[in-house]
């Protein structure tokens, strides 16, 4: 079997809305919150969807066997049935194995996680060391996703990782660090806390990975990231994966990378392969009626719905559950364990509907999402593109529907 391997938000509004409907941000008027009118023209939410053109086989230069991975790692890759890398893996794994600094530009769902995880495992199997790699992600969910990938490929190798994120027991994370791990995976805030408390030691770290760097900067993590970088040794391999190379990302990387190799397999985010259309609706009742009709269609077995506020998202999920749908919610008011359980249930298809704020709009690789619904309008076209990008993963077809005012 010849399989190509592919793996793998802006902060949601903190305003607690009393309704599901609306779109955009909020503004105070006479002591009450009102939503800003959305200025994105409805035409931007409409696209017929064009066939996806798969890359020619000759565009991929390597097989996984060509990289010369350690036998134990090669065995795990083979056990998964993976033979041919994705374009971003094909072009980045070799320079990463050679120890070069790399900037990889590609959208999520194209195999970026394995592109940096596999070289780290190979290096550690050559010579194990403590806290050898630090992987920083913008969200807790993405950190766990990277951890799952690491454990999957490091199975039976004696390599260990720890996830250091907020919303989880910090004492357990401290114990794991004291016991000794090869790879530390975490979000900027918790990593900074552990450094300040003297629990995280990075003096011997050889590789720094910034995953979804543009998203981390969008979320305001620059001060925390700079604090963490000051604790790292001057000589290290710096790896940055990002959907786009923004001026902020370029500024962050200046001075910490040495002759970095820049590799882009998808220079700009596109959603041309996703069938997009609008659904006119003025009231919550009209939206709910339309959603029930969509969920009744056999083609939409797994549906992701985006809302603007945490309270509105929870109410919508509760409403759908009462109507007999297997719905889960992800938003900032839920604990990390609750968010992870909801995400796992949706990934495993034990729930068919996931209602979320934009915490799920980027970075997460959720397979086989058949339909994305924008219950509330996104603030920007960039947010819209990332939302609907949860369907049509790795260039496959998908469907997106957006509610707009009549």
C-alpha cells in the first residue's frame, strides 16, 4: 500500500452574548453591548468549488525510505503504511536532518507536524538527551495533537515527551520534567511560568520549533516567546512553520536563525476547492431550521459550526443536543479536559456536530469534516478562510455555508 502521510485561532470574544445570532465584534452603546455590523460582502462567501489538481508524482522527490531514518523510526513509519511524503515533508525533512534552520510555509493539514517530529525523533535515537527539543504551539489542542503525533512515531523507542499547557495540572507537568523527557511541547504562557519557577531547563535544548508562528503572534504571545527564547542556548536549530510569512514573524525570526532555508509549498491560503454559499436568515429560528435541514442530509456526516461568543456556542450546542443531534462544544469557558474530550469525540465520529469559537479555526487537523457552517459571520476574510479550511483538508473537496442577513 502506497499512502501519502498528512497530519497536521484567534482568541474568541470574551463577551457573553444572550443569543446565538449576529456576527462581528461588540461595542457598548448606552450601557448595552451591540455587535458591529459586518462589512464583508456576501459575494465573498460564495464559490462553486473547482476540482483539485493533485501534484504530479514526479514533483515528490523522495520516499520515506530515502531519508535514512533510524531503523526503529523507519519501522514505525512503515507500520503506518506510509511510503510517500507530502510536498512539505518531501522538501523540509532533508534540511532538518542536516541540522539547518528552516522556515516552512504551508497550510495545516499538509503534514507539517510530521515534517518536524520525524527529524527530532531520528536525532534523539542517535543520541538521547534531556529537553533536547522545545516545540511551541499557540493552543492547548494543537500541543496535544503534536504530542499524539510524537508518541505515535516514537512508540517503543524509549523517547518521552511532556505537554506543558495552561488549564491542566502544573504539578503533574513539573513531575514529568523532573523525571526527564526528550521533548517539551507547550503553549507560551505555561512554558514561561515553568521557566520562572525554575522547573523548565533549556540550557541543553538543541532544537526550537515554532508551530503556527503567525497565529501565536496574532494571539499576542510575542512577549512570552521572547522571554522563552532568552532561556535557550545561542547555538541551536530554529524551525518555524507558518501558514504565512507576516512582517511580525519575520521580525521574530530575525537574529535567531542562521541562513535559514525557506520552503513554501502553498504560498497563499486558498479555498477555491471548497463549495461555498450563503443562507439568508434574519432570526435564530430561521438559522436553526436551516441547520436541521442540513444535518438531515446524508452527505454531511461530520459538521463543524462556528459561533462568535462562548455563551452563544454553548447554547447552540445544547439546543442541537435537545433536538437529538450528537453535538459537542469547544470554547474558552470549558476546561482543557472538557475541550479535549469534545475534540476527540468529534475526531472519532462519536459526535457528529462540533460547535466552536475560533479556537478551532486554525491549526487543528480534524479529518473528514464534510460541512462547515458560519452561524455567526467572521470578523475578517482571513478568519473566514481559516474557518472553512477545516473542511477540504489537504486539497480535498468540502462544503461551507454562511448565514447572512436578507
